[in-house]
C-alpha cells in the first residue's frame, strides 16, 4: 500500500492548516483520501 501526505490548506475554515493523506490501492485498486 502506497501512502502520500500533503498540505491541504484550511479545508474546513477553522483557521488551522489541514493535511491530506492518500492511500493508494486501499480496497481492490480503489484509492482513499483522508483529511485531518
């Protein structure tokens, strides 16, 4: 499983920078992205 992390800016408008984590091939070659 490959993972990538990147800055996502302030996605939800709370004044804090968020990060996005991508999980390639999460489930049967379908990727998934998580925003924290």
